C-alpha cells in the first residue's frame, strides 16, 4: 500500500475524479483504498461496498443523502480497478 498522507493537504493532492450520480466528484486517496480493499479478498458486493465507504469517509465528506450514489460509484470504480489490475 502507498504511504498514508501526512496531512489533509497531502491527501488532497491524491484526488481521483469519479462520476457520482451524474456529477463529477473528486475523491481523495481512492487508488490506495481500492488496493487495500482488494487485498482483503472480500466476497459479497455489500461487504465490499461497506468497506469502501468506511475507508473513503476517512478522507472525504459524503453527504448522508448521497451515500447510495457514492456506494454505486465506488463499486463501479472497484470493478474497473480489478479489470485494470490496479
């Protein structure tokens, strides 16, 4: 896993653009989070989504009303990362 950022400013430099419900959103630390979750070898989509949300919330604010849209987007990014072999 990549080294954790030393501060919020460093985390902000590691932003990945993601489509969340038709809106472009920058998610900090997404690539390292995807790698961490993939290494956990979780099987169920619900379990993977829960873990992604938990970790993404460490570095990013997710509005409560948009949580399902974020979960959908994060699972999509997770599947794409598996296809790429990230």
